[in-house]
C-alpha cells in the first residue's frame, strides 16, 4: 500500500512535469530537472515539505566532494529551486494539501546565499582559448591540403574533405555552435542588403540556435563581415557544384550531406576537427568550439562593437560574450598606442 507521503510526492512530481510541458520546455530539459530533484529527494530521504536550507548545503557539499563543476552545481540548484517555486506557488494547492495532511508546508530552500549564481566570470579549463590568426590559417591550410592530396591521388574522399573544410570555415566565419552548423539547410543561405555582390552568401539564417530556459531553439540571422569575404568562393563552389555530386535528392535540404545522403552529425564534426587539428600540429586543448571563441575575439580586434558581436553569436547576456573574448597582445598594444597618441596630441595642443 502506497504511503500518503509517497503519494503526495509522486503527485507533485507529476504535476511539475505537466507544468513544464505546458510552458513548452523540451522533454530533455524536463527529464534532466526531474532526475536532479529525484536524486536530491533520495539523498536527504525526506519529503519536500520537510526540506531545509541545510539539506541543500549538505547535498551541495557532497557533490563538490565529487569534483563536480560549477556548471553542474548550478544546474542542480536551478532544478531544485524551480521545483520549490512550483510547490510553494499560491496558484497550486500543494501548501494547503501538505498543511492539511501533514501539518507542515514546503518552502523555498535554494536561496541566493546557498546556491551558485549566474555565471559572469570564466569558469572553464584555463587551457581553453581561441585560435590565433596564424593557427586558424594553419588549420584551414591543412584542411585544403587534404582535399588536394586526395583529389590528385584519385582516392575516394576528396569530396567529403572539401565539405569538411568548408564546414569548419563556416563555423569560424559566422561564429556558429556545432549544432547550428550541422542543422543548416540550403534555404538558410541569405543575401546581405549591404553586400549584394556576394549573392546568397552574405548572411546565414540560423534556425537551431541554443534554446533559452529549456524552450524551443532560438533563431537569428548572422551577417558575413567583410574581413571574411574569402569564405564566399569556397561556399559557392560547395553549394553550387560539389554538394550535388552527393546526389542528396529533393527530399534532403541539408547543406552538409554525407556519402550516404544523410546530414553530417555533430559527433562526426568533432572528430574531423580533432583529426585536422592534430595533423596541423596545434594544441590538443583547442576544440571545435574554440573556432566560435576565435570569431568573437577576432571581431572585437577588428573593431566591431560589443553589441554587434553579441547579436551575431546569439548571446542573451553581454557578460557571456565578454568571457569568450581573449584579445591578443598586439591588439592591446595597438589600443594603448592609439590612446597614448591621443593623449600626447592633446597635451601638445594645450601648449
């Protein structure tokens, strides 16, 4: 026979899941949150109306002892906080039900002073960094050389190597996340009103951007900046000539198709980047996502406004864009030199 405590807790979890579904959250997000709350419930072995702030402290201390990252701790706190918001909301009857059946009511146990705050400073591996201009050039030269080598040898794979090279260049030239890149379709190639001579290669319409708060993917249009106009000829060659040789057919709109007439996967893209990175002799600390970091850094060094860069990469918070940036010493020295020049010219005018 099910105990009343178990029955009410089960109903709370079920109701919370339904509430999240009604908000349009993805099932993956909901499953992750419910799993965290279930682990917390199991860890402290008490029903929600008996939870305390000290219970969260104990749960967090145990997680920290297992060397979990700040990002994971933040996810844990966020899930527990959201569940407590639900069961303490006056819009639902859980407070009244608990008071009537158990003589106690639930409370919010995740407070500002016992949880990890929203990230505003870099928390990742110190080895993670953007690529320098020279490293970007070396990576792409290696990718292009592989295409030439396979084509000259007559071996299979030259077409796939061309696709991989252009795909990596696209990630860098537009600052894309890997999912955003592999989910591009041919219809996502767009004109830029300022650069008509680029044709359909002046902008990308990103339809599978990172979701906010577990909701549906966000969309944005990313403009090609003049400094990366070298991307246009290669993209035109891939889209108008090479892609058709995979015979994708009219039912596959994917921009990046495979020999099996399927869409290139994110996992494949990670492996291909790692192969080319190692072949180019670059640091193993560099990942596919480093190309996106490089895009942010290099646009800032080109002199683009912070807000423009933020919109280009689809960051909701300016602080997120700032932690991506790692401007070079040359750039810093140039800015300092310009500031000193302005200062000395001003002093000369005063005299």
